[in-house]
C-alpha cells in the first residue's frame, strides 16, 4: 500500500522514520445505531490516550478515524491500541486548542459519549432533508483533558480494530 503525504523525519535523512508502525490488527466488530451507542458508552474513556485523528473523504467513504490507546480494565492498568473508524459520516466537527505540550505520544481523553438523539443530529437531518431522508444516525463526542479540545461525529456506524496484545502499566 502506497502512503501519501509522508515526510521524512526532521532529524533523519532516510525515510525509515516515516514508515507507519506495523501491528497485527484484527477487526473486532462493526456497530450500528443504538448498538454503537451502547458499545461506545461502555468504554473506559477517561485517561485513555488519543494519538491521531484522520478524516477520509472519497467517493466511496466519508470516514473519521481515531487512533487511541483505550483503557480496557476497570482499574485503568490495562489498555489496548485501537482504531475506531466512524463510517458514513454526515458531520465531523473539531475544535482543537493548541499551545499545551503533550507529556506522552498523545493527549489524554477526559470524556466521551454517544447518543441517538442530539441537537447536532437534528441540524444534520435538517441540512440534508432536501436531498434525502437520513435515519439511524448517532452522535459521538469526545473532550480531551489538557486542551479541552472537542471532536464530534454524526454517522451511521463505527468499527473497531485493535492490536492483539494489551499494554499493562
């Protein structure tokens, strides 16, 4: 797979530093509508780490991809590197505040929640009503800890992939 927009690492002449990390990924499941809301709201978001956000716009997919280290144990000692892909997105909004240095490879998540009813879903439905009827949408929002940045997505489904090994702190 060819990677576009890859820049060499600023301290190295070779392009090896640009290569994406290789993980053994497995697709766990794709969730839709109320099942997606239940799945997302059951996760331990607080103090999980956000590494990357990608927005993909093509003629075949409108996706928001979020790469995180998701806490998977109640005591917060185990986490798993995950890729959440929000599919069939009708709204992706971000308010990213800069100026605070992250102490790790990413930024800690303060909170996240999903719902099947929200003012943002109502705005999306109103915006698109002249073209087609939208149903089975859900709203996902995430707030980051140190910068109070926000990410919002209105979409039809979410899929999760994770590496097979969990990280223990």
